C-alpha cells in the first residue's frame, strides 16, 4: 500500500502531513517540480527531512496527493457556490466565475495540476477524467429536465471544462486577475448559446 493512502493515527501526525502538503504546494507552485526538493519542502514545513518519508516515498507521490487534493477542493468549492441554484445555465455562469476566482486564490495548486502532466500523465488524466465524469452526470440530469439541449453530455462537459481551463490559464495564472467584462460576457454567451435547447428539443419534450 502506498504511504500516501495511509492516514496518520494521531492528530499530530495528520497535522504534520497537512504541513508537508502545504509546503509542497508552495514549493512546487513557486519553484516548479524539478527545482523543488524534499529538503526544501521539509524546511518550509518545519520538520526533519526524514519525517517526509514517513508519509511519502518521493516528490512524485506528494505531487499526486496534491493533484487529488485540488480535485476535491475545487469540486467542494463549486458545489458550495452553486448550492440551491436550479437553473443549469445559471449554474454554469456561477460555476465559471467561481472557478476563475478559485484559480486566482489558489494559483500554486493550479500550477501543480498543470505541471503534473509532465511528471505523471496518469494523475493529470485522472484529475480531468474525474471532473468530467461528475460534470457529465449533472449535465445528463439537466438534459432529462429539458434545461439544456440534447446530445453528448460527455462532449459538453469537456468543452465547458476546456473553456474554463484556458480562461483560468490566460487570466488567473498569467495575470492573477479575473477576465475583463467583455471576455466574460462573450464566454458566458458561448455557454448559453451552446446549451440552450434547440427548437427540436422543445418539440420532443412536449
């Protein structure tokens, strides 16, 4: 069993693991994976270098843990932001804005995910495939309710994720800002235009 899957048995041990994750996030985000070292991570975490290996076998292992942490944190953030919204188009609007603000506030984690594709492609794919699976299920539900047009919900999910990802890269990561109003309005118009049911769908729903 990989060490990253073991949960510390004490509160102190869990805190140490969290400190290592936070330190790795900063080191990888600020320096890049290859420049960061186990010793720099443990110095930042305030623990002995040997402590790292109680929890993780390598830099690659803690990177994978960070990518999975980002996945959980982002999905939780989006769920909270859209809770109670019943209109799917509005969910997409709020979701996009929430994602971009998340990317600004958690730039280091965002950079970790982007860099992971060159360190371990499997964890990079896992991140996006898990996101797409959850997204697809919600879009399929919206299709059944007649809120969005019929078609491949899987294709819709990847298209929407792609738009959000590149807007996040262009503005949140490169500039640390939200996109200009006209860019956001255009992106939201694309989303609405691509999801609003076609007339044929309306007829079928009747």
